[in-house]
C-alpha cells in the first residue's frame, strides 16, 4: 500500500512510500481502509516543522495529517468486536483517548499526525474507541472534514452548554473570522441553530458564498480594517455574544472590542502568527470592563463529536468541500490550502468508496 511521509521539512519534500498493509491488529483495534482525508492548518504547520520541539522529532519519515474517514476491513477480537463490524463507515478522532471533558496533555501526546503517525495512507490501524460511526447521508469526503474543524467550531459555540442543549436562537450573535474550515463549519452550525451570524473575510466573493450559506451579516476586513466598529454598528452597540477567534495576535484586540458584555471569545486559532509578545494587560483590562470570558478551545472529546453529528444528521448539514484532490496530488492540496484560496475544506480522496 501507499502512504505519504514527512520529516517535517516542508511540503515540497513529502514523499510517497510503498509499505506492507498492516497485519498486526490488537484485540482493541480495527483496520480501516481510508477513503478520504481532510487537511487542516495544523497539518501544514507540522509538515513545515513549526511544531518541532513539542515532542521528539521523528527520525524516521512520519505519515502526516489527522482527519480521515473510511471503512472497517478487519476487527481485532474480542474487545473491538463489541462495538464494530467489518463494513462499518467510520471517522477517526484526532486524539483517540479523548473521550469526554477537557483536553489534557495525555490526549495531545497520542494525537494523530504528530506525535503519533497520521492518516495520509491507504490503510491504518485505529483503536476501537477512537472511532465514531458516520451518519447516513454524509459522504466519506464530508465526514473526513469533521474531526478537527467541525469539532472545534462546535466547541467554540457550545463549550459551556450541556450535551444536547446547544445554544439556539437569533438573540445570540456569533462572529466568525475568515472563511476557512473552522469558520465555515461554525457558520453552518450556527445557521442550523438559528443564531445571528457575522462573517469577516478578505474577499467579497467569499462573503457572497457565506451569505448563500445563511450568514446574516458580512464584513470585508481588508476594506473595513476596523471591523470591530462594524460589528458594534451591526449589533446596535451590543457586540458579538460569541466570537470564534481564529485570527490570533492581530485580531484579538479587535475581538476584545467587539465582544458583547458577558460574551465569550473562543480562542481557537493563530492565523496571524504564533507570537505571544503582544500586550496582554490591555486585553485583560478590557475583558474585565466587558465582563467577558476568554476561553481557549482545543478541539473536543468524542462525546461532543457524537453530539455534533446528531445535529448534522437532524438538520441534514453537508460540510462545504471547496476542492477534492487525488491521493497523488497531496502536495498540491496542501499548497492550495496554505495559500488560502479555499472556502471551507480541502479534501484528499485516498481510496474509492
Ligand atoms: N484550537 C483548536 O482546537 C484549533 C482547531 C482547528 C484549527 N485551529 C486553528 O484555527 C485557525 C483556523 O483554522 P482553519 O482550519 O479554519 O484554517 P484555514 O482553513 O486555513 O483558514 C484560512 C482562512 O483564514 C482567514 N484569515 C486569514 N487571516 C485572517 C485575518 N487576519 N482575519 C480573519 N480571517 C483571516 C482567511 O479567510 P478569507 O480568505 O476569507 O479572508 C483564510 O482563507 C488556524 O490558526 C488553526 O491552526 C485551532
């Protein structure tokens, strides 16, 4: 079988390896034939070496990426057989041991794509507990987009809500930054929940697409660089109750200005860089003034993934796939996403259904 591998030295240096199919499947594991892999910002950072130092850098080439869907072709017995059957359609959790509650360092240490081997391969062994059934009506490509981007979006909206009682109704205003994977999943979820949404983007064309998906308001952050003012205008001075903060250091000061009193900034991303040398004190004081919460979001556990998927099924939500590349085109897929041309998710088709 074929798999892509990296030494965390850049997209250009990714290579395809031919290796034997896995045959050693433990009792609590299953073998999955991978159908589709979705790419995340994290994958690009890992492949480019930005995460070196967090864990031991692999000396052997490592399979990258973390989000996959596929079909179970072999079940380890008896533990795995209690839950799974050959032929089941599944997606893999990024952190297979994170089943409930907050993300902890022991979950990170078993994360797929780094430090553990990833999923850009034709077959892979998964722990039986690290898989979730794909609901009927979702394709393999759509399901592959859920583990990181959709789960993070769901947690950013609902981290403080009891399971199966998500935030609902137009009185809650949600601000989504940009039109990448997390934001577009959050837009689809928020729209299904009837929330009021404001989407920012550098592109009017992408904002039109966001409107077609149900965005209540849109703001171009290039032509309106002080977009926080526009958020306040659109909400009659109130601000956004939930901000899905994907931008990081350069957007955070405006997010603090745009958050409603008693609202939440769900800190998700670092699209504008990973520096931590920005003035935290001013942000802290502003949060006090606005009685607001700054909540770090770090993907989410299996029970919240399953909760989210119930909404996708009930509301017939279909994740937005901007482009689907062939397995051999993995480098092009990663480069395309790195360059930010996409709206929603970028997927690689590994095996035919
Ligand atoms: N904490 C977690 O658990 C978690 C999970 C997933 C992702 N993340 C992080 O969240 C961020 C977003 O991830 P993603 O997968 O959605 O990335 P993505 O798909 O690569 O998002 C790219 C988009 O972000 C937008 N963007 C770039 N700079 C921006 C800015 N200054 N203001 C507003 N939007 C901007 C652009 O949208 P336009 O083209 O529309 O301008 C760009 O197309 C990344 O930093 C990622 O590492 C964190």
